[in-house]
């Protein structure tokens, strides 16, 4: 019984819904997290506040790495509130990837998946730490995939 408040503080509660509003987020960090070389990267993302099915919300975004690689994609995500200020978000979607001088991921069609832990600074501002993976799901001639680690800041839109 005395553990009940603790469990509610750390276990995911109900997902954020359409009433949670749309978000604009920027995040930066490194790609190639577990590779021999890490490359700084920056991304911008829009998250719709409208749930389309079972708490899933659409997102769209794009990113750039200092080696010239660019990424643009979208998909679905779901956010669970954890306690009063915490949030866990997981997402997935297809993406266009152009390597320029960057890592050859084997295809321009890639799949981007991520999980992030966030903390609400206020009802309209959130910081988060994201771990992401991008790969072509063996649709290309090769599929090295790569991981990204980033820190972000999100603002709830009016």
C-alpha cells in the first residue's frame, strides 16, 4: 500500500490525447552513437495534438548532420505521462535519407524509431532526452543502421 504513490510516479499513466495540444520541438546531438565516428546532428519536428487511433499522434520532421546528411520523415508517436511532470514518448515512421558525405545506410528509404524521456518545465515547455535508430529494414543492399542520441526542447503550440 505504501508503494502505491511511488508506482504512480514512475509508471506510465494514460496517454496524452488531442487535448494535450500540438508541439514544435528542436533537438540536437550525435548520430553514429555506437559507430567508430559520431557526427553532430540537429532536427526540427512537429507533433500533432490530434490522436488518429488508439492514442497515436502523427509527427513530421527533418534533420541535418554536419557531414551533409539530411533526413525528412513522419509517422506516429504515443506519449505517456509519468507522474505530474514526466513523459515517455515512443515513435516510428518512414523517412527519406540523403547521405551526401555521410554514412551510407544502404537506401534512401529508411525507418526511424525512437524513445524519449521528457520533463515538463511548465504546461507549455518540455525538455527531453531521445535515443533513436534509423535503418532500412533490410530493404537495401546493405543495412548498417545507426543510432542517434539527442537532447531536445519542445513548445506546446497555442
